[in-house]
C-alpha cells in the first residue's frame, strides 16, 4: 500500500521485459486463489503495522507460501518472528515514501536471487549518473527541470501522461504531489487513453489543468511527436503542457531519473505552496481508523 507498495510496482515494471517468472503486485488484503506453496510472497510494509499487509501475511501462511517480509518493525516483525519467516529490517524513523531506496534495492536483490532478472549490472552501472542528475536538481535557486515543471503547473491541477513502461513512476509522481505538496493530481497511461485524452481535453477548455508527459526508454509507440498530438488536441492550446524526455542508457536509469525528478518537483511545489512536505495527518488518521474497523478478528487482536 502507498509508499511501501511503490517499490513492488517499480520492480515489477523493471522485470516486465526480461523475467520468465510471473510477478504480480498486490494491494488487496487477500491473495488470489492461484497462490500456493510454489509462490514466493514478498510482504512489504515500512511501518509493519498496515492492516491490509498483515492480513496478506496471514493469508499467505494459510496457503503455505514461501514468505519474505520487509519492514522497520511493528506487528509484521512480530509475526515474522512468530512464524520463523525471513525479515529484512529497514532503517527506522522515516516516512515510507522516503525509504524507497532501501525497499527497491532489497526487492531487486530478492528478484535477482530467485532468477527473475539476469543480473543487476544496469542498476549498478547508472549510480554515478543518478548522483550527478540528483545534484543538478538539488539547488533550489537554479533553473532546473524540476523548477520549470513547478512553474508550469503552479495554480493548476497536474495531469500526468505516462508511457506504459513508466506506470509505477506515474503513480509515484501522483502520490508525491499528493503527500508532499498536498495537491490533487491525476495520471493517464498514454497508449491506453491517448485518443480519449485528446477528445476530453479538446472539448473541455479546462484551463485549471496542466498536462505533463513522460516518455520511456526507446519506446516504439509513444514518441515526442505523438505527445505533441495530445497537446495540439486541446482546441485553443491554452492548457499548459510540458513534455519530459530524460537522456538515459538503460530503461532502469530512465525510471530512476524520472523518480528523482518527480520527488524534487513535489518538494519544490510544496515549498512554493508554503506547506510542510513531511507531515501527512490525514493519512495517519485514516490508518488509525482502519485499525478499529478491520473485520478479521485475527487482525484486530494484533492491535490490542
């Protein structure tokens, strides 16, 4: 769920083209019926107290899954100890969305060990370039790409149009704008909805929205010309539009650079809006309410 769930989405996107092992991310408290003792279940919850994830763990135990857990402690760590399940401990005192570097790294390592990826050399090989790209965005006073996006979407609701290879990144941009900037944002997968985007935006004249497009690595369908069609489909061309294309030597480098760009953009947008990016009182309140209402008695007992 949320920031913890993003790492699974990212790794699933990364493994999509090369993995011969089916990989499915699951945000449902229950597991599908096809899950069995041949299934490796990676249970990821930064806090270790997310009720949906705790239920998923117990469901996996009932179905005989092989399980690896990932958390900073909490009820999930206690369950892992009780059932003698492997637990990867994350650093404490972070927001889940801040811990994704650890969570993506550990999840990728698991996929490497089970043979879902051939090796992780492309990940290791882009680290130097990622650091340089991060440094290019870290100066708030500079006219960098993150600042330019903020300037374009200021006063508007961002609509993020993404390449299908970047579904997890589009989700990350949306949720970072939601949680860091405290702003509403939406996303569209371009191949699936390009015609409908043009139709809806062309007829609406909704100047309160801004379009931001992201192009993936070496995509044969969605290119810069096609994204211009989206922009030109807005009849009066008054809707703000920005197309993003990041130079990269591999798909994972592009994914990680877009991740960094979206994170900095959301922080700069929070600064521009004069809001505190770390605090998420509404989410904390929602989680507390869900603990009280969850229907399964075996989960309710964990919080007594």
